[in-house]
C-alpha cells in the first residue's frame, strides 16, 4: 500500500508555500512562489497552479495524495468554507470558496482555514504543541492572529472569529488600529505598527527590523518603542494566561523571533501581571518556524478532515 | 420510582444559599444563611450544616437526593477538588477539600467548582444559555469572574484559571488591582472599585449603589465614573467577542443589573471596538438572577457529574 501524503498550502501576503506532508508530519517536497504575479487579481489562479504542481510530485515520490489543506490570511466561514472580507493582506481572497476550487482542481478532499488556526493545529499535531489538551498560538508579524486548539480541535467560535487575539484591547484609549478600534494588541506589536511608531519618534522612516537593530545597539528612542511592545505583549499574554490558562502558549512569527532574545524580560513583565498559579501551568514557548514547516498547518487541516471522515 | 433531585449550593462572601433542584432545573426547596456565624472560621461547618438541613428536605417532598454540587468563590483544582488560596471573599475556604467533606456528610457524590463556572453551567443547562455550543458568562459584583462552557463542558484550562476574565488587562498602566496587577477589568467595574473611585472623586464615601443613583440623577462626577466603567466593560467584552466569539455572552451580578438600563450605550461602545462579524454572531444578554436561581449552578455541577458517571 502506498503511503499517504497531504498537500499543505500557506497563502501569505507576499509568498505562498505548498508542500507534501506525510501523516507523521514530515515535509517530503515543497515549492514557494510569490502570491501575486504581474496581472492584477491573479492570486487565486496562481495558488491553484502551485497546488497542482506540488500535488503532481506525490506519485513520482511514491505517495498517494489523500487531501489538501490551506491556511489563508482571513476569517473562514466554517460552514461554507468561504473566505470572509477581512483578508486584509490578500483582499482578492474575500468571498472566494477556495476549498471548492482546490477540490475541483485536485480531485481530493480540501479544507481551508485561517492561517494561524492552521499553524496552531499543525503544531498541536506534529510540533511544539504535541500532547497539549489546550493550546493557544499567537502569531506576531505583519498582522497579529491567534489559534486555539482545545482537546485536539480548533476552536472557531460562532462565526470563525474565535482566536482573533490580535484585536483584543490592552489600552482603553490607545493607538488607533487598522481594524477601526483603538488600543488593540496589534497596534503595539505588529511589524507595520512598530515601523510607524518608530518612524514617528525617530523622525525618519525605519522598518521593524531596523528598529530592533537600533534598540539592540542601545538607541534610547528605539528601545522605548520596543519596551512598549514588550509591555503590550505581556498584557496580551496575560489575557490568554488568566483568561484561558492553556497548557501551552506558543509565540510565532517574525516579531516573536525578533523579541525572543528578550524572552526573560517578557516573562518578568508577564509575572507582574498574571496569576502565579496560572502562569506556572501555562508553558510559554517561542517558535522558530521556517517557511518549510508552515505548510504543515494546511496539511494538518487536511489530515484532521480525513480522520473526521473516517470516523463519520 | 422516586424522582431525583440535586442539592445545589452557592457559597457567597456574605450569604450561602442551598436548594433542591430537579433534573429539569426546577428549584423545589431552598434555604439561605449568613456564610459566617459568630465564631471565627466557622464558614465550613456552617455550609455543611446548611447542606445537611436542605438535603433532609428531599425525602419528605418525594425526591431522592442524587448528588450535591457547590459553587465557591475561588479557583478549584479540577483533579483534587481542593479550593485554592485565591478565595478572597471567604479566605478560610483556601485548602479545604469541600467535595470530600460534602460527600462524607451527605453520603452522595459531590462536585465543587468556582461559583461563576457553576453559574455558567447552570445557565447552559437550564437557563439563558440553553442550546449554545459556546457560552461565556461574566459575573460583575464584589469581584469579577467568568465561566466558559464549550460543547456542554466547563472549560477550566491547565489549572482551573480558565475563565478568570476579571483579571484581563484593559489599560496598560491602569488602576492597581487587588490581584497585584494593574489595569485589570475588575479594577474599573467591580463594586468595591467603583465605590473607591467614586468616593475619591466625590470627596465622600459612596458605595456602588449610591454611585449609580447619583449618576442616574445627573451628577456629573458620578456619571464620569460610571461612563469609565462602561468603557472598560466594552473593552473587556471586546476581548471575549473578538477572542472567543461565543454563541452567547451572559452578563450577571449586581453591577451588571445596575448597568442594564444603559445596555444600549454599552452595545454602542462595543460596536466601536469589536469586529462586526463577531459581534453579529455573539448574542449578548443581561441576566436577572435571583438568589433562588443561583443554586442551580451547584445543582448543574452535580447533575453533569452524575451524567458523566452514567456514561463511564
């Protein structure tokens, strides 16, 4: 019997990755492409073409394609599989029934969910979340999102917003956020927000990477911005630790990686805020994900859907 | 066959209630007593005495006592059933194995949990939460606590802190909170905190009830304090709506009742903060609980434990 492989796709604002993942979580083949090509609005056909290309690698490598799953930057309606209008990074995905398109293109069952949800499920199935009964993954990058896995299932809430932990307020009358509200965690820790605040205070344009470099080099202004990000993140993590007290709390994404050298300070700030009993039982970990492993998220969606069908 | 009844107990900082509740959620008998008597540290024996008294009403009224459950003001260890040291309102409960004491005293299975968890389960089983797949209850009174019911089960997290939604920060460098942190939701909306802030601003001692009366009568200072409570509550509810997007969000307790006349304004403030798609699918409701119905929480714990035993 040929071994099964699941096609995992991670649709990003800039790059889309696709990979074949075994039922044990090993990535056996993969490709990356820019999400957007030269033509306007060509992201969806490009994702489908990449999916077909990588699906075609299964048989030559001795695998049978058992399903496809994709993580996308947006809220996905759990009942219809249609991507909502909030996919800020790839607006043309709004309203697209991507699962149906993938199923039609590849002839295998397809599952689509929010990218951070997919990542959280992948880590629970094969990564830093193995064995956890409850897991929260917070992804800090261009945006800030969360994924909640409880008893091995993604918690989505009434309409798929469950886990939108970037848009929890940490400051009553704080910075304006892209979502229209004020004081959201995202407004203090996401890359574009750090860049905007750093540029404003420094009086010249800096991106988040340069801001972190300046802070590491001792620049007082950059340090103040990064300190505020750490404090806001400590408050956001307190919401998760006190409010949900999950077994595992995983931090992923480019901004989490940039903050990892200051993990001890983050923990100290968190300890001043959270209940000691909750903090002692929620294991906090920084994830060093590479582009190769993010495709495991989509594959985990596909594998879990296959398991559900087998038990139905 | 004699119908079953469950003994439900609600241990409060001032008053303890106990009642017999049918499997359909009807309260058929009940008693209330002050939690503390004349002797220091007599709360536990008084709770046990009240439990025995009300348990004794079952047979004369034609019911067979099938179990006992108690909601207590503190964090309860799910594995051992021992009450943690954080029971601020009734400190002597800390470390007490109340479930074991109740089982021994009454000769029936016993379940003990946090009072707000119990209330949330009771509302899910028999009240305003019936039919919800996901439910969050936020109780606003002397303290602020939360209960989370997912797929008919209480979500407790790693060590029972799951749902401690009074101690989520809504203001980075905000008011000091009794828990040791700063800017917790509780510090803006709990009775003692409203009283402290109102007294400070008015220059004379007022309790929360008088503060609400003054605000309703048009006093500008009192109105400012109540407005700030509304805004902090809107932020706290945004955390729940965006972060968890539950089917139902129930507000209970004396402060929720006092704020109920301004529900429309609370909803407007919430609409300025939360995702429209999340808010449209999370049904918000103010609960008018009386002392009689709070005993249903403990009874719900007992009934759910009985169902679990029947399926084991």
